[in-house]
């Protein structure tokens, strides 16, 4: 059994601005699983996010190569080898996710990784439209593009321009569209200080905001707990989940902060196994969740979407964050297709 690594670089159509910098290139590593006794092939994508993944390091590819050699040396079926490595790979979520995808693809002999209505192409998943940071005019224009495409749930990255401009933008939107027309989600990516967070959330709350992701920086569990308890807008954790890998620590984070939602990116938050574990722990605590992609190519996006359908479906109502398929000029062709605000496997 061979597990090859194929490095890839993808090019953004437009530079993607986040609070952690601007991306123009996206590097990822494809894993290709083959076996002499079979004509099947399994492809998975390992896509750590620069400056955000705990795995981001100049030695990423060396570590990935060691993991591949370890997988090759084990005995048993691909699934048995993966099962024996899953615990070991908890600190390497993007590598685990790539391996899980490659094994599923190989074992099923199809890019339909799960037996769900979504993977069979019978139903779609609603997704939110993402408006990247920019100046007020750019953000307004991008929002209008999303509305024209039929999106009802729009997520704004906030915290880059000054807060007054962001509030003015959201006020303008709400003057035209009520909460029945547009659900507004916000993501501060940790941009607020603890001292400012609550008054900013009070301001935002005047405009019927569905949720705020990561109002303050991660690793401040007690401060985040105070904000989550007092916030008029439901608080969602994203970056705070990074590096929290053991079930006990996951439970401790959820019990300490008591967020309304957690947002799961398999490439960052434990691969498929770790994502399922987070969702089970959240459900036990009445904490909601949704799944989002993390700037993977279509190989990763397809796997993330199929995982979401397997975990939450059939009949997913809550928009998921899977709208990143159009970002690259040189994406890999896969049967994931965005029609309006609905993602399909066709
Ligand atoms: Mg986020």
C-alpha cells in the first residue's frame, strides 16, 4: 500500500483578507492512496491554514511524510490502519482529515464518501454567503452580489475597518432587509478587546444579528465565558477550538465558556473524527454547531460538505459555511456545485 504526497499551490481570484493577513496563494498537500492489488485510488487534501493551524510549520511536509510511511508500514486494511493512527494524529488535524478522505475515497471506490441523500445528489445543503473584509463600499457591493445570487444567510467578517463604518454598513442593510429576508452572521476573528466587546455587541444587537464568532482572541476562556453569558448576540467559538484535542479538554472548554454555537472546520478542529466528537459533546450540552470549509480546494470542500450531510442530514436547515469553492482560478474539478445558495454533489 502506497501513500504519496502531491504538493499543490492554488491561486485566489481575489486576495482574501482576514484579520490574520491577506492570502493570494493557497498551499495544500494531496495524499494519494494506491494498492498494487486494487485499481482503486483514494485522494485526500491536507490543507493547514498559515498562521492559524497548530501544525503550520516549515517541517509540515516532513511530518506528513513520516505519517505516510507509518501508515504504509502498518498491517491491515486502510480503515484498520487509519483507526490505529487516529489518536496519534489528534495534534495534526489537517493531516488526519486528508488521510480520512483518502481512505474513504479508496474504500468506497467513489468520490461519494458517505451513503447520504447529499452524496447521492438527491438533496442540497444550504450555505451562507461570505462577505470578506473590505471598505464599506466593497462590503456593500459584495453583499449585493450575494443577495442577487439568492443567499438568505450572509456572514460578515468584521473587525478590519473601524467599528462605526461596520455598524453603518449593517444599519444600511437592515433598513432595506428585515431578519426574515436576511440572516446576518458576524465573525470578528478575535478582533474585539474584552473591554470593548460588550458595548460593541450591544450596538450590533440592535440589528438582529444571528451570531458573533470569536468576539475576542482565543485562549481567554474566563473572559469569553463572561462575554458569552452577557452578550445579547449568541456567541460562537471558532479559533478557540484549535489545539483542543482531547475529549476531556473539549468538555472543559464547552463547560467553561458555554457558547451558543461551535463552528467546526475539520482541517483545523480534529479532522472528521475530532469534528464528530466535538458535535457529540456540544449536543449533550444543547450547544449548536455548523460545519465550514477552511479554504480547501474542491477535494477538501467536497469531503467537508459530505461530512456535514452525514452528521446533520438529511434535510439540513441551518446554513453551513461551504461557499469557498469559487475562490481559486485553478481549482481541482470535483462534482461539488454551487447553485444559488445551495451546494450540490452532481
Ligand atoms: Mg470564524
